[in-house]
């Protein structure tokens, strides 16, 4: 793997995003991420931690790739994005995301798909900026994000593309744990993961399936209709 590293220590798996830049999400990223998720299952991990190199978790989709895609490839790529994020949202292993850095767009979506969000305090931005960038937020993204963003902040976070500092995100409940600067974030992440390991994994997986499978299936049923509606009616430049 060149963009994502996988390791396991006892029952705790760790997936680290590190492409040396901003961890942009493209075909290679999604392929490697799904491979790491496959290995998490194969290794019978009882908890999973997502992290990244310091400075940035992910800036979201690869904006250099998107303009090169024709409509058919756009649909395939956006479907891959949705299926991968929903896989994490429904993942049968308890998950934590813990990082020191920026999380923009897809970085926030991946974070929201996890069970617990830990972020180091510092001069970083947490933002779902799709609307500000003339992009639509489809139902599958709102489903994931609403599981982490308190309902009273849905409008400002999703519709208004409001940027937050780590402390601001913590204060309004988007982030579960704000870690003091200078503390290795993997210390509290591993501590919490050890608590998750004690859960009965089959019961956790079944409960999560009952909680999330039906809505996840529905948003994928309307995925292509929503995407084409956006492309045909709302994505004309400067409209």
C-alpha cells in the first residue's frame, strides 16, 4: 500500500492515511482503504482506529481527478466513494477516528462514519465544504453526517459549509474528545479501543446492522437518481 498503512496489535487494528500530502481520495485511495478493511475483518480485530500523519487527516476527494472524468466515470467514482464510506458507517467492528490536523469534506464524512471522533486541539479546520464549492450533498452523506452532528447544527454544518476549529467542533458536539496539544493522540485512542475490545463483537455487528442497514440501502437505491439530477439541473458553472 502506498497511501494507507495497516497494522494490528492484539485485537486492535489501525489504519493510517498517509500519502505524504493531503490524503486525497481517489481510486487508489478507495482500493487501498477497502483492502485494509478486508484485513481488519480477516484478522478478527475487535476494534479499529483510523488515524493519519500529523497535519492533515484528509482534504476529501481528489479535485485534480474529478475534472478529467466523463459522466459515466463520475457515476462510478462517486458510487465507489459512497459505498466505501457507507461500509465504514456499517462496519461490524467498533471504530475510532483519532488525528491531529485538518479534516475537510470527505475527511469529515469518514470521521462521522466512525463510532467515536478524537481530535487534537490546534490550528486546524473541520469543514464539510461541498455546498461552498458548488457541490451537492446527497442523501447518503447526510445520513452519515447526521449520526455525528447534533441536529441543531445540521443547517450550519451541512447547508452553510461552516468551518470549525477542533475546539468549536468539540463544543457543539461534532467531536467526542478534544485532546490537548502535545499529547500523542494514539494514547487516548488506544485506551478507548481497549474498552471497545470488551464488547461482544457479534452482538455489536448485528445491532449496528439492524440500526443502519435499511437506511443505508435506501440511500444507495436513490444514489444515481440524485447524482444525475444534480449534474443535469444544478451543476452548471456559476448557476
